[in-house]
């Protein structure tokens, strides 16, 4: 897998505005994929999350859905760079209109690293692409979960990442859509610091005992990843 991840540092993305980061790589590591699974990445950006998940899990097909046409235009090229183009479909559209593009109950896995902030909250970045990636300007949490419910087969799995401040809201929205929390893991920047992100696996099938994974600690100091994370993404790159 390290060889595949090494190629991700060469993936194309805009020089200004939206830039992918380690969050998507960590969520892809959390996702569980079976060889015959069809995946759908909602809010795919330039494709990183779905492509890593497809490469590491060996799924059959990936559908990458991205509302920003400029970002979506990078997905086919990035798929070719990873020699995954035969298994990747790109859809330009938002979560609220997914029924226009895709068939219901057609996916085994839906995953998303969505905007973390509600529309109108906090200071919005001046670049439009970054603002859409960080704020819910093109679809909120309920829209995302509704799209996942439409797409997933009855035994499908949903993987999402949100900050702890929205975890209670997320659990409530999942319950309203008849999803059940199956697995949870929290990401901490360092061992002595509070979690900044939570990753969840939710299912529509009968719930087994819910599991809480060990915490994911990203950095051992300001300049270095922990050995666990370095084994996954390689050494921290200097900017």
C-alpha cells in the first residue's frame, strides 16, 4: 500500500483554492472495503478519498460525485495516474440531486469527507472553491445522509468524518434516517490534545455491538507523524 500512497503526492489539484489534506487519507484508512463493493464518494473534490479507498480496498467500482466542475475535471486524470480509470466514474452534481444521476440502492459503500461548517458560520474563505469545501453551501448534513440512504443497498455502509462539535447532531441525523452507528474513531493531532475529528461507520442492517476504535494520533511532535501514521502516508512533507 505504501507504493500506492506514494503516488498520491503526484495527484493533480488546483494551484489555488481547494487543497486536499491528510484528513481524506485517514478516513480512507478507516473505511472497510470488500473486493466486489461499489463505492460512491459524495463531495469527492479531486478524487483523493475515493481513489485511496478503491486502491487500498480493491473495490469493483467507484463513483465520484463532485458539484464543482473544475475539481471534478481532475478526477479522470488522477484515476489514470493511479491506473484505476477503468473502475472510476465521475458525476458532476450535488448531493441533493443525486437521484437525477444515480440509481437507488446501487452502492455497497458511501463515503464522504464533507464540509465541516454550517453555511453562515465562521469566516468564509475568499476563494469560492475553498468556501464550498469548508462550508455547507451546496448541501448540508441532512442532505448528505439522505443521499447516502438513497444510494445504499440494505446492508450497505456509510463512512463520514465530522468535528466532535457536530457529533451529537450527526448521531441524531443518522438515527432520523434509520442508520445505526456501528463504529467510531477519533483523530487527535497529538496524544495530549483533544480530538479534532471523528470518523463514523453507520449501517442500515441490524446492529451488532458498536465498536470504538483506538484513538488515531497524527503527530509525535511538530515536525513528525507518529510511526503509525508515517507507515500509512510516509514522512511529513515540508512545505
